[in-house]
C-alpha cells in the first residue's frame, strides 16, 4: 500500500527537504529533485516506519484489551452466594 501525502503536506515536506539541503549540504536542491527524494523515501523507508507504527499500536491495543478483562469481569453464578452470605450473618 503506497503512502500518499495530502498536497499541502507534500509541499511542506519538499520545502523542508530543500531547506535541509540549503543549510546542511554543499549544494542546493530544487523543487523537482526534492520531490523525487521525498518519493524515494516514502517508497523505500515509509513502509518500515508505517509497519513499526502499526506494531506499536497493536501492542497498546492488546494491553488495553487485557486490562479490559479486569475492569469489566463479573463472577458467574453469584445469585445463591448472596443468600448464603446473608444466612451466615443471622
């Protein structure tokens, strides 16, 4: 599944790449080159980041599901135990 960015987000990412090159590299990068580099990163590294994020979310959800058992668990067959407790208290 390809990672697609909204037009505005893509433009901001391209501008960020251009600024990074201007401030940290010996050469400037144009809009087309920065767009190509962004496309490469999205295709090559994007799935790695995406898959790690999905795994992190799965871990958190699994922990919440496990906690749910403690939060909403009800013991079964408790009707007669109410009466047995009341009878002992007499």
